[in-house]
C-alpha cells in the first residue's frame, strides 16, 4: 500500500458569514451548508444545502474546503461534489402522507446505489434532519420510525462498521427528510465511547430498530468526526430537566470519545474543535454558550442551533470535528 493510499490531507472545515454565492466562487469549496436561511436566496449549485434550523445568535454557513479541483453534479435526487480525496453528497426526500419511515428508506436506498458508483465510496459522516422528530408515542414516534426506514434502506451495507451520524428535528413544518454526508476515497476508522452502549446494540425499549451509527469516526487524515452526543450513559438518558447537568455529561462523553480515538497524546476537548450545538429551548442557549466558553476556550467555532433531540427528555446535543 502506498503512503497516499493510507492517508489523506485534512479536510478544512469552518464557519463563514458571507453569502453562499460568494463562498461557492472560492476555489476548492466542496460543500456549503446554510442554517436559518443564511445565503439561501437564488443559489442553484449541487454543493449547496439549506437546512431549516434556526440559529440562536449569529448564524453561519458551514464550509468544507478540499485540496484540489472540485467536480460536482446531480444523479437522480442526489447532489454531489468531490475532489481527488473527499466527497459531499446530499439528498432531500419528501414524505408521502407524513411517512418518515418510507422517506428514510427511499433516501438511503438511493444513497446506497450512489455510493457504490462514487469516486469517494467510503462514507465517514452523515447528518439527518427532519420535522417533528418526537411526534408520536411509543414505536410510532417519528424518530423511531426514521430508524426503521433508515435500516431498511441501508440493509446490510455497513454491518457493525457504521459511519458517524447525527439526527435532529427541525420545527419548520416541512415534511422533507434532508440527509447530507462526508465521504472519502479511503475508509476511516469508527470509534466508540466506552461510557456508552454501542447505538446499534440499544435494548428494545428504545425502539424496534436501534440507531445505526458509530459514536465517532477517525478520518484518514486523523480528524475525529464526533457524532451527535448527548447526556446518555450506557443507554439511559441522564439529568432529566437539567440542561446544565446534561451539558456537563455531554462534554464528559465528548472527552471520553476523544480519549478512545487517540489514547496516546489525545488533546483536551476544545483544541481544534468545530462544534454544532443543538438546544431544544432557545432560552437555554446563554447558559450553554457560557459553559462551553469555559470548557472549550480554544474551540475554532461554535454554532448554536435550535433543534429537537431524538429523545424528549434530552435538552442539548453536540456534534463536530476535532483535530
């Protein structure tokens, strides 16, 4: 195996407060993901996705920059781009009669077909956003139905080597499932958190089909992609109704994941980290931001978004990238 086949250059990920059109004119931009309508107007580019989550405070566009010429296009419902090392793809599937399970199955079936033919076939990280994630009771809850559909759509693809992932609920009333992903020319290494049960091994009480994601993914460049992380220890939620205690537990989980990914010389949380923080209640944002400022003084960027977490009792979730 050559050195190039074993490693890749780092993907440069950051937040920008320019318009999408300006960003997409820059060289080597692989993807631009907007929140709260920032830069949305008149953008028709496969590398652009607008997610209907409200920013709390200043919004920003998340920008992925590669290290070579970028090619882009559309294949069915999938929009895509790639350079010689990394790939971006996104798909939006409208729910039929509010059936999130069918939308998830359709989206992931098309994703599977796409990645098999892709120049960057190794999926490192997935983000899933859809409306009203906690609507419904028991196994009829929309998040649980989403997990059923997603598993059907990806049937047998990754087995126990799942990508990192996030699933967050929008509140825009738009019944469209949005999925976007980071992929690479060569595979990454899934990472699990010893404080938590592997998500795909959750007991039946959390739904008929467990969530299918790894807690993190180390990329071929050594970057750690942190899945959506909340105050879950083992498989149980902790600190109901206490956002401060939930955030502390979440940060402990992030630190544990970082140690698990690089026990020899792992850095403290915050150094080189770029974070998205999801809060269920916008009124909790000042406390969350203040505590994060103390815990992660060296973070490269923090974007706070109002979104619903996959369990009703969870009030805050963090995902991001750690270098």
